[in-house]
C-alpha cells in the first residue's frame, strides 16, 4: 500500500507544513490537488511512502534541504502521465487534476 500526504510551503518561513492527513487513495490526493489548485504548483509537495511512519521524517528532510523523495504537484501529475505545462496557470492545473480524477474514477 502507498501512503500519501500533501504539504504546502509557508510564505513567511519557506518551511513545508502538512495540509492533509495520511491518505491511501490516489483519487483523494487528486481531489486535494484540485482544492489547492489556487496555490502555485511549486508550493505544493506530494509525499508518498510505503511506510506511514516515515512521512514525518520525509517532511523534516525536505525542510532541512535534504532529498526527501517528495514531488511538487506538477511533477507528481507528470509522472502519472498527466501533462502540466511549465509555468502553467492555476486554471490549467485544475483542469489537469479534474481530467485525472475522471480517469481514476472511471477507468477504461
């Protein structure tokens, strides 16, 4: 099982802070990305791990400038074959997330 969690970069401190609980559904992650689409994609990170307990450690690594294995929202979608253009508008990000939710919910 894969666990997911979303974090947003705080403007004042540049630190990453959790914005979701631990999720086990890709559809739930995509719904949250849609909700947070007004936030620039580079300020949203998706953390994923096979171990739920590792999530807090991953956030600490990211906040200390170490590789955490997390991805920006745009990278997360691109890895899954969902194109998000570089420098895309928030509307484009939201449309991409909407299409991906439809695909996940209603597979061929």
